[in-house]
């Protein structure tokens, strides 16, 4: 999905990746390898991470990009993701991380989903992973692109509890992402089938940035 804002951004200096997460930084560096400007990161510049107070994935992506652009004085690029279950009114949505317990333990989140499904007499639903990639100038002007991987909620969970991967399958009756990735490192989310949309979304955004 292409968001309005200006059609493009004119960028002459470095791009700052609005993240302190090493896996995200590595993924972004790989995706942006062809950009003709220096790539920096919020971690590298020791910038503060803003509170993600938005109600939507788009709002949170813009909060991060604008905050890092303002702090660094350079164009910043950010991402934010959510997990949406259609039959549960698109919950947890942008609050997917907030539903997790301490230390990122998603067991409480999965219990909450199970309780909601039970209340509605459901065992499955359409579901999707959504990512918004945003870029912002220091003055706050920004652009954004949204991508999604559509699939189905699987209940009860199957495979290792790792985020929502144990309850998401790309096609009905298929293995969950957790089952597909059994024995593999799932820390690099950009490589997972649930995030197949991520790289094309970054590419669409970069096509709207004019480097000079």
C-alpha cells in the first residue's frame, strides 16, 4: 500500500536506520545496499528510542523515523510491524509486541488470543503480518509504504512459541511458520515466510527517494 504524503523525498546526506536492533540493522543494510549514500544507525549514533505511542503500525513507523531524523539531522528510515487477526477485530494489530509478557515472552499473548477465540466459538481466522516502512526528513516531512503477508490463524499453537509464528500459517492446513522453521534461527525476522513482504516494501519506498 502506497501512502500519500509527498510523492517522494530528496535526500543528499546519510540515511539513518531508526533501530538499535542488530538483526533489523543488518536486514536494512542488506536491503539498502544499492543506495548511493552512507548508511548509519540510531544504535551507532547512540540516539534515543522514542516511545511508540501510535495506535497503528503506520503511526509508530512515522514516530520512529521522525524522532531519529530530528535527533540526527539526517533522513531516517524506520519500520514497524503488527499481527492482525481478522475475526478478532484485527487484534492484536499494532499492539502485538505490547501483548507479550516480560522479556518478550508471547505466552500471555497467545493465551489472550485463545481466550478471545473461545469466547467467540472460533478456532481459525484469516490473519496477516503487516509492516510499514517510513522515511522522514529532519523537518518531519515523511513518506511510507505498507506491505503484508496474508495467511491463516492456527489454533491451538503448533511449534515453538516464538512471537506469533506458532499460530500463523501462510495457507490453510499448512504447517505454522514455527513448524517450518524448526531447528533454524528465527531471530532474523526478515528471512521468515511471515515477512516475505518486507523486502518488496523497502524497495517500493526507496524508489520514492531521490538521492543527490
